[in-house]
C-alpha cells in the first residue's frame, strides 16, 4: 500500500496502530483542540499530542443534549463522540478558548462527568498579537508545563523542549515542502489528499509523521493529478475536515492548491526559532503564525497572506466557507466579500454544516461558480458570487 | 419591511431632540408625571403612526408609572446623553477626534485626553426614539452587506449604523475580546470598514491575579496607543477626577442593588439599567453622579419606609442575560400589570471595586480590574461558573420567586451553557421562563410575543 493511501486510511479513524503501540509502551496520549496549543509541550513530556476531530461522527443527538442548535456542528459532533466514548483512550484533554462554542466544551466536559478522573486543562490563548500577548502566552505555556509535570509526575526540561521543537520544525518544514509542490503547473497532490494527510498527521506521533511525509514527498515525484483546465483554488474556512467535501470541489473542475483552514496551513506556517529560549520561542511562534479570525488585530496579516498565496500559487478563484453559527468566520467572510468587490477576484462564499450533507446543493453551486469563472476568464469579466443572493458583482 | 432611506445622523438627531424635550419637561417633574400618566391610553398599548416618535422614550422613562422624584433624577442622565451625542456629531467641526468605545468597556481613560468618546452601539437603544422599526432597519443594512444573520444584533447594529452614516466616523476604535465572538468579529469588520486605528483589549479567561495583571498591561498598552495615535499626552489629574466620579456612581448603584434585596423591593430595575447606559456611554460627564445619587435617594427613602416600588409586590423576578433593547418598558409593564418586580438582573446588577486613585499605578491597576467587573465582561469571559455562581448568589440574596432567561439569539456561549444553567435552576427549584428572542431586533419576537409568553408563565404558576 502506498504511503499516501496509508495516511488516508489513518485519517478516517479515531485510533490507529501507532497509538496502540505507543500506549502499549506506556506512552500517554493527550487530546487538544486548536492550532494555538503548542504540541511540543506534550511531546517534551513524553506524550503524544492528539488533535480532536469530528471524523467518523455518528451524529449529534447526544451532543445536542448539552449544546443548542445555535451552536456549531463541530462542537456538537465532537462532544457527541466524547459522550459515546470515542476518545476514551485519551489520557487527558487540553481545552482552549478558541471560540465561544469550543470554550464551552471545557464546561460541558466537566459538567457531564464523562471522565471525571481524567486529566483536563483549560489553556488560555490570547486574542491579539502584541508583545504583551506574547508574554502572556509564555506565562500560559509555563502554567501548562507545571500542570502536566504535577499531574503526570514528569519533567519537561528546556533541553527536551528544544528537541521537541526541532522535531516539530522538521514536520513543519516537510509540510511546507508538500504545500509548495502545488505551486507548480503540474500538481502532484490534490487538496483533498492533503487534507487527509493533515487529518492523519495531527493524530500520529511526530516521529512517524516525519517518516511518512518524507516518503510521500518521494512517492509523489512526477505525479500529476490535475487537468490543464482545472481552476486553481484557494480554500479558506474554519473547521473543514471532510475529505469528501474537498473531493466534491475538485471533481467539479478544480484543484485546491492552498488553504487557510483549521487543519491546514496555519498548523505549519512559521517555524519556532530554535535559537531562543524555548518557551519564549514557542510563545512567539504560536501567537504570530498565520492567524485565525479569533485574533482580533490581524485582518491585514490574513489579507496579506491571501494576496501572497494568490500570487505564488496563481490562484484563479477563492472558496470561502463557514460553519453555521460561527461568528468568527462569519465576520471574516464579510471582509472577504468587501475585498473581492474592491479587488475584483472571483469568490464563492458557502455556509454549511460539518458532516451536514447537502452535497447536491453544494455541487450545483460550486459547478455554477466554476462555469462562470471559466466563462468570464474567456470574456474578461470579474465577479463574486456569495452563498445567498444578496449581491453579485460584475464589471468589465 | 419596506425599504426606507435615512438622512445622515437622523436617528441620533431624533434621539437628541427627544432627550432634550424630556430634559426640559423634567424641570416640571410633577407636571410631566401627570401628563405621562393621563396620556397613557394614547401611547401605551402599542406603537402607531401618531405616537411612533415619542412612545419608546416615554415608556423607557416609565410611561407615567415612575414617580416624579425618580424621573427628576433621570434628568441629569438625559442631559449627559444628549450632550455626548451632540458633541460626537459636532466633533469634526470642533476639530476633535472621535473615539469609538465598545459597550462593555468604560470610557474613563478617554477623559484624560482631549477627545470625544462615543459608544457606536448606541442606536440599538436610541434608534428606537424615531420608532421601533429603525434599529432592525439598521441591522438589516449590515445583513444586506454580508454580516451573518446569526451575529449578535447588538454589535451588528454598529456596522449598519456606519454604512448608513448614522454615527460619526471614528478616528480611533477601542474594542475588546469580551463578551463574545460577535464582538471579536464585528470590531475587526469595523476596523476594516473605517480604516481607523483600532485597539483591542484582550480579555483573559480567568479572574486571578495573573489575569488582572494581563488586563492591566492591556490598559497600559491602550495609553501608549492613545498617546501615539492622538499625539497627546495623558492628563493624569483628569483621569483621577473621572475615576473618583466613577467610584461615586458605582457606590450609589451598588447601594441600590443592596437595597433591592429587601422585601418588598424598593427599586425598579429600569432605573439601574438606565444608570448602566449612562455609565457606559458617558460616565465622563459630571452629571452621572447627581443622577446616581438621585436614584439612590429615591430608593433609600422607600427602603427606609419599608415601601416597595409597587404597592403590592406579588412576584419577585430575577432576570438573567441582557435586557430587551426595544422593550425597555418590560419592567414597568410587569410591575403595573402583575405586581412583578425585577429584583436583580444580569446587566443592572453592579458588582465592582472602588478604585484607588492615590497613584498612577493604582489607578490603572484598579481601572483594569473594574473593567473586568462590568456587567457582561464579568460573567461572559470565562468558565460557566462565572455565570452560575453569580446567578446562584443572586437567587440566595434576592429571594426571587422565578427566573426569566433572556435567550438572546446571538449569544452562542450562552446557548452552549444552557443545559448547565437549566439544570442549575432546577436544582435551585426556580420556576424559569426561557424566552427565545433577539434583544435588539423585534423581527424575531416582538413586544406582543414577549408579553404573551410572560403572561402565560405567570398564569401557569398561579401568580396572575
């Protein structure tokens, strides 16, 4: 079986043989939620960081007991999985104030007493990028370290932390190389395949991940998955973890060449500075990496990133998505809409539910969008189409 | 709704005119009270084209049910409000910078600069002065331009207000990461739309020393930001002056809250909410102190006599989550119709510290701490216990018969904690009405719908 296929298989599962083997050897697995939590700390403690995903969810019926229908489907699915015991193999969970929905996972987890004796921790990540927030992040990292040391009777020394940082930087470097491959005209990996890789590597030991990524980079050499007339797409969204959804986009006549999604580029953007004190370096990297709209003072940074990617990856159209009831991405898409009008780039805005189906509707909308982009490329028009029919901009 | 066009600043100007009119009338409080009372049948039942431009204002001031002494106390607040609004509209002519400050932040620090502070969310309430369909019109404008329907209307109104040129363009913006994601999101949109330099307070998760220190650091960062962007130096004497005023306002309001524990309850919640608005919008004004003192004296007089705000108190209500902007008359309506008194509320309840003004350091330290104790900032930024602990304490202290939970659509973290809150109230054996509404947008559940649900709730419990 190819390495890519292997990772695609792992992506679909909650548990895998690597975790099983590690646990058999006494290694602990700590669940976490967001790209603002430094994985290196868990690794330096001798644990495996495990990104909690909604993959394989059977629905939200149990999650809905605790969360309302006005909460996003990511938390409802993941909490449903928690209640069904899908994460029982974890030795603890580190929650985070990612957004109003996810921060209440910490409250509902404690309240529902799913696993009262299991290690739980609330990590505070600042909402702004500033020297003060970097300092605060460093303090929070220290608190997390102290908590892990106390609870699991382990030692996280600066030396082990440095080693972990180095390994995670290797992983980031390899993922950057993987993404860079898609700058070319001939693209060796589809966006849907990259998402599967990301879904897998966030639940694998980093050492295994590095091996896999090296192998995949070799494996895909000379491979070409795109057709010449496929549109080159930038996908931006909050939580987006359905490989099938990306396949749907790509099967409709496109190739996703870059992204800013929770499980995408922001996971490896910006290396940790190995020359600095490890805690300071981690704080700097995790505050300053490609931001999510939860960071209040970085609209410009995200837009600059968008235009750089657009240039570097020769993006022809942008698909921007949000999950229903996500205020953070709702605001981001408002800005995208204004920006698309101002700078005249084709934009499709979609609002959807995680594992919400509606593939027929989505397919129609995506196909219509692509058709129009391709037609307009011929006649030199620019336009925007949004999820509603609130406006459509067209000008020569 | 039929599309209407709005002249620039028209909603603000109407609000100013109505507040001025009221201010004038309140020089004759007995006469005003009598007129309000006598004309009740004309305006109280519902809004129509004849009473549209003054019904909301009169009802907010009690609709002839608020004793004239209390109304007189509100006079100073009305002046503080229209002075601030006028100053904001005229700021450009006066060559003064305008600073937008979000609802859940006090504007004290701006007193130390030569600047006009303005609360951009004002039209949620004061837009109703022209008729209660206007705030939804402003909200709809934001939605039309792509702001999601589910974003909290309280902040969405600001986007609509700037798009429709209803509020002055800011020279700087001060936002915060509390109380919710809607605020985080909208203030980024406002920065983008206006292009104005924006400072974002970052609210910590916990309420411990480290968190207070972080917020204090944020406050020092704000001073740097203001000095740099305004090219002015901080006037510490002025800050001291305003903080001392804030201390006095907080003292009086906290005393009212304490007295409201008495049975019968001597205070009406609308007065505390009105005071909260003045405090948030223009605590800088020296008029905030006489207003708070006046309200305190009225409540104290009733408290000393053992009188309640209603002659016969039948139901004591604890109202939880933000109040309804377009239906501020709710309190007086419940008092009048059912003898139901709101004894404590999410926003009107003042629970803060007295700030030490003896040094620069102590002022900033305590101002930061006080900011974290403003209503909504206090309860919404951390774990669910910040909600349930205060709720439980109010139930224990204020002897309510029931709770009314304002299930505001935009409040996602509230909905995510609803099961915990519901179970908590069950354990406290509190009959609870869970209203499903949008606090600023009557298109979701209107005044009639709210009245109907409350009436049914009281009837079903045998209280009415």
